[in-house]
């Protein structure tokens, strides 16, 4: 397997934001078995090296395609947009929403029912992220790459916020 192969081709999936996650997982497991280094243990050093490289490509491709944020980044890169090179403008409304959500997260610790507050915030974040996934898919499919990049910036915020919520949940569990 050539390291220049795009990740969608690795799994024989059409390039796009919306993918069949079950099919991705099935093909990942199959390719993992196919390129596992133990299968070529008795082969030449070159064959072993190729198996390790192929396994690494499969693992990297799976990691990217199974993450909505990474998949969106990857699609924009394939389309020729360098991620992170330009600051996008998500607008004052989104900036205000970010600050409010961060304040809500900070207030969870002082709440008498921190888990209730946390789960309520998490549900709000999951819903917003799901909406943004649909917006990204639509913008990408319509060829609005600049719009897709703006949506991706928002997705990154919600993805990070979701990770922070999980960290706080673990902290509160202790």
C-alpha cells in the first residue's frame, strides 16, 4: 500500500464528510489483519518494513476518518485548503456563545447538582456539534470550502469543549 494513497481510497470509501462508519470499522479490522506485521514475520526485511508501513497508514487513515473534526480537516486539505493558515471569522454571536458556554462549564463546580448541570451542558454541546456536522457536510458538498472552513472552526470549539466536559466529569467522579 502506497503512503501517498488518500485515506478514503485505503478503505474504498467515497471521499466525503458523511461516511458509513460501520463499513469503515469493518474494513479497518480487515486491513489490520491483512497488514499485521506478524503475518510477514518469516519474510524478507523489505516485506516486513512494507507491512509495518502499510499497517501505520491504515491506523492513521482510520484515526483521521473516524473523527469528524479530523475528517473535515482532511477533506479541506485534499481540496487544497491548508488548515490553520488563515484566521476565519466565526462572528460575534459565536464568540459570545463560546464565552457563555465556557462560563457555564466553570459554574458546574459551584453547582449543588454538578452532574445535572454537566449532563445538561453536554447534551447542548452534542446537539450543537451534530448540527455543525450537517452544516459542514452541506457546505462541502456544495463546494463552499470557505464556508466549510468556518463551520470546521466552530466544530473544533465544540469538540474541545466536549473533551473538557469529559475531563470535568472524571474529576467530579473522583
